[in-house]
C-alpha cells in the first residue's frame, strides 16, 4: 500500500461493542500497523465511549474488508483518512 491509511473508530458503548470490535481487529491483525485507544478516565469515572485509531498496512483489499466489517458493527462511527505518498 503506497498510501498511508488511518481509520478512526468511535465506539459509543465500549461495554456492549468491545467483543465484536476485538473480533474484527483480531481477524485483520496483520493489516494493523499501529493501534491507539483513547477514552476519558479519572478518579471518579471511566467513560463508556472510546476512540480507536488504526494505521493500516498491507493489501488494500484486506484493509477495505476491515473497514467494511467495522462499519457493520452497531454503535460504531468509522472514518477513513488516506494520505497519498
């Protein structure tokens, strides 16, 4: 993949969606170069929503399939950024 692709995933309910999201990410693990998870947490609360950032690697078809399968999970917002080389 000559371009650099980043997918942002807003998980609106981590408790309800975590298993489905993790299943998809595991299935396409070899297409994920970098994974960063962000959520609000402090002494009193732990947010039920979270943001994942994925830097993709490898075959464009597999990366497109990963995006498609993430979009099929209820409760997710998926955005894709492609940086041309």
